[in-house]
C-alpha cells in the first residue's frame, strides 16, 4: 500500500503521556464528590471530548452529579498535577515527526482537547514546528467518533481524505477516521486493541517508532496475527 500524503495525529495518549494524570485527577475529584469512578467506567471516557465524557459520568452517577462543579475542580486538579509532575512524550514522537518533515509529509493534530490548550502543550514539548494545523474539540460541533475533527484537519492540510493516515490510541478515533474516509493505525495506550479495532486499522503498533519504520518501508500489509 502506498505511503499517505498527510498524517493526522491524536494528542492525549498518542503524542503525550497524559491519560494517567487525567485518570488520577478525575478519579480523585469524583471520590471527593461521593462517586466511584471505576476503571471500567473510566475506559469509556477515553477518546471522546471532555463534554461528552462528563455527560457519560452524569448518566452513570445520576442527577446528584454536578457536572459544572466537577468540570472546574477536575480541570484545576489536572493542571496542578501537570505543573508538579509533568508528562512525557510517548516513544517515537519526535522520530516520526522528523521523518514526516524530511519526506515532505504535512502533519495535523486532531484532538478532543481545546485548541489553545493543545497548542500550548505542543509548544511546551517543542513539537509545534512539525504540526501545520491544529483542530481542537472546541472547533467542531461533534467530537469523536464523529469524523468532524479529522475532516477539518484534512481540509486544513489540503489533502484528499483517502490520502490521509490518522494515528490514534483509541477505538473512537478509528471510527472517526473511517467515517471520514481516511486510513488509520492504532497505537494503544490504556485500552488494548479490540478485534473491531484490528479490522479497521491498517496496523496496530507498540509505539510511533514502529509506525515510522512501517511508513519507511512503504506501508507493507500486516497480517492480523502480526500486529501487536
């Protein structure tokens, strides 16, 4: 299969190792409010917008769950953890972005995080110069698994959907890419690859470093059993 002409990246859990801090901050605040945010429930929140995730919690916890209070407190808790502990780039991020730049393949970010916050995080980790367009969750009416985020990113790059490769860590992102007529690969973070994910993605990889090597070899077909 031919190399893509553009790459579209998710951010949290794919470029940045953020999911652990999100889980801690959300779980702590939920507990303080009297609710048990279990591991099973948290996994349902991965890959969707904050607003959609908070609605899932509201439906799960009932009318006694104050979404506004949770939103404000959890966001502040997350920022405090981020400030004191920070988070690292995932393995292979700079290698893949550098490879894309060397091969004149434009890159965009399609994330559920709001645009300005995503921009700040890319700048903090000094990878913003590799990204030609940023589409945040506040820039579209419908988040993943709807295709709006990736379509907006694809349009910003000026590359046909079929020539774009979406890189994701969550199943909802794969569904969004498919709905937008784009190719996709999965680099799982907290959630392991499901059978359905393996059917959608062209490959399931352990890191973006493996994705770079796959692209370097012109995207050879991967048998399901060979995918991680």
